[in-house]
C-alpha cells in the first residue's frame, strides 16, 4: 500500500491535528512547511483554543530559564521588536474569526485587549485570567455579559465578589471555578454559594481560608462533584465534621492543609494581596 504524504492529508484531518500543536508552532513553524500546511494553519478551527504564553515580550521576562523566552524572542524576530501585548492578542484572536472557545490571557493584558476578546469571542467557554493579571480584574465584571456560554474560569487574587455575581447573572452553563493561591473570606465564600448554584467543580488548592469558610461552601454548594483544597492555609486539616459535609462529593482532595506558625487573621488578606 502506497504511503500517504502529509501534504496530501485530508484538510479537515490536518486542521484537527494542527489545532493541537500549540500557539508557537502553529504561528512560527507550521506555515513554513509547505503551501498546503500554510493554508491549513489559517483555518479558523486551528485557533479555537488560544493558550497565550505568560509573557509576550522578552523584556518582561526576568528569569533566564523562563520557558516563554524563546517564543518571545522568535516573535520579536519574525514580526517586530516593539510588538505590543495588545497588538499580538488582537492579531491572534482575529485568526479565529469568532470561533475561540478557550483562552488563557497573557500577563500585562490591557483593557483594550480584553474588550477585543469580549467582542470577538462570543462563544467563549473557558477563561483563564492568569496569576498576575490583577490590572484587568477590575474591568472583567463589565465584560462577563458578553460571554453567555462561559462554563469555566480561573480567577486571580481579587474582586471575586464583583466577578461571580455577574457570572451568576449571565452565564447559565457555568460549572467550574478555579481560584488557587487566593484568600477566601466569608464575603468570597458567600459570593461562591450565592452566585454559582450550579457549580460542580471548585479548585482552591493552595488557597487561604478558615474552617468556618469551608463549612459555608460545603453547606451551600450542593452540586459539587469535585473539590480541591490541597495544601491550603488557615486550618488544621479535615476533621469529622468536614468529611460529613463533603460526603456527597465524589472527588474531595484535601491533603496538606496547615496553619502556619506566623498565621495572622488580621494581616492574612494583606499577605495575599502583595
């Protein structure tokens, strides 16, 4: 049987494969293989899942061994040395022609860039804000209404009380919230319980909260099937009461929770905001 060449592969199959190779390869490698692959790489289906690197510009990278450095340097060579985060994000989102369903935002994302995502990605289902995009968290609530299909979101350190009510109001299919390395107080827990009645997956690993806050979440989130509170700070692990309240949750991950020797309720929020 004669072996089929990659250049003769059915376009639909090739597009399906190329949509999985990652942004760097799809942008800087695939188009240069041959004309057929170049044509395939421009299909909007290839750009439905947009996982941006944490850093777009090499000048923003402090660590020499940062995995994003090579990508950032290649971008500077292939496009222009002063390529802005906003310009690059718009350039990539535009390739999807409105088909983007998953997006992980880069650091230093601007309000202009976020507004572009809100307007050009109406079918967005998964939004990852990023650990250091605090500058845009103030403005995220006003764009939530654009993403009525949103199902999953990873939020940063602040403004949960503003973001979650908007999700509850506009996103009827929302079932998954990730908020690791955050401070979860009673206000944040109340926002989770009140705004997200359909929540099934909650990831709070390495977060900080007291037992009373966890009890509030367990009593209020009746539809949880997955709860991750591993390596959390603020309480002495899981006791019989917690296990009883969580008995309806098929996947409950709780190993490693501790109270730090210097744990201070008054200063805890400041520690996580720094």
